[in-house]
C-alpha cells in the first residue's frame, strides 16, 4: 500500500502541467477567438474570414463538406472555402467553424471515462445547442454561449491523454448530472476536469469570458465575475442531460435557486428541452449527410488507388 501511494505521489500534477504536456490535441481551436473578433468587427470582410478558416486544412475540408451537404447545397457543388462560407451564410459561419474545430478535439475514445469516440462530441453539441437556446434569457451573446457549451468537456480529453501517457490506469466514475465525475477526479487528482478545461482554453488563447465559466460550471455561484455565464452552462448541461440521458437515467430535478435573478421559469426550461431536442434532430440529419459524403469521398480515393495499382 505504501508503495502504491508513493507511486501516485510521484505523479502529482496540476491542470496547467497537464495542458503543457499535451501531445495529441490539435492547436486549431486558437482560430475561434480570432474568428469571433472578425465577426464582431463591422469592417471585416468575408475574405478575411475565409483566409482564417483556410489556415487549417482539416477545418477547411470540414467547412467544404458542410457546404456540399444536401442541407445546404440543393444539388449544386461548391469547390472553394469562400463558396462554402457564402452558401452557409455569414451569420452561421461561426457555428460551422466551431463544429469543425470541435470535431478535431472531441471525437476520440476516452478510456479513463469509459466513453465511446462520438459520445463526448454528441454531448458537447447538445450542450452547445442548449446554451445557444438559453443565451437570450441570460442576455448573453449567442456565439459565446455556444462556444462555452461546445467546450464544456474539453478537460476530459486532456485528463484522458495524461492518464494514457502516465499509465496510471485511473477510471473516473460519474455520479450523473450535475457533478458528474467531478468528485472522483478531485479524490484521485486533487482537481477536476473543469479546471483542466479552463487551463486548456487559456492555452488556446480563449478570453476569460469563455474559460472561466467552464472552470466554474459545477459551482456557478462561487464565481463573482462570471456567475451569469457559468449559470447558463450549468443549466445547459441539465437541458443536455434531459435530451441525452446517459444510459437512460433521468437527471435530477433542476435546482431553481441556481436561476436566481434570471427570468426563466421551470415551465419555460421544460419548453427549452423540447426545442433543443428538435434542433438536435436537424443537426443529426446534417451530420449524417456529412458522414455519407465522407464515406463516398473515402470510397472514391480507394477506387482510384486500386485503379492506379492495376495500371
């Protein structure tokens, strides 16, 4: 037992150390704060937005896939990022790029949490959509709300990466919404995934208006400066859990005292659950179309490779 504790003690780390040691997460999320500044500037042009998107080939490819999906294309193919951005619309481009960025970060199995590759991604999209639907009630910018919701769980990926590299074999157990794996992480690590997530967002140069609400998502009233957005995220996670209950488990009733000072009744919160569920169906159709396009593209490459090998 002493040897075990000595081994664990030698692995003691901090959220910032975990982030500094990351090897497997891409740096593409750095583009989102810059994109937000461009879209907020009335003097910026669509070419500036396109040039920013094209900085990352994977992200540019994803934007093109969405632009060519049946949802947007109406049978007409586009061949450039500029065409795709124009087709989707200037107002929707932030959400589109956020999807593309998050897909690079969040679509991976998390062995330390027992999560399948798409599980965190789908939960994150649901949380982002819920946050967007709640934004007006909290008098918060919809793009900022969406981003906070989308990256609420990014700390999970960083911790899972650390567990894999250090071979600690930690398994974190969730107690469900609202605290999830927070308590188990604190017991084993001394901190939780929201603190690591905030450190990672700071590393990616996101403003504190996004990183701090992620940090305080479990205790939204414990932060004086970011209570409103942390409360929005806490609420969005509850809505997400209603729409996507893990293993069929219904979330605990929402604590109405969390919403002190917000014009949002329990009845309206239930309506938002229904609205988010409907919105996610549309998102699901769009993502399915993109997957079909990806499979077709991969098949075409395979056929060309076979044909080349025969010649």
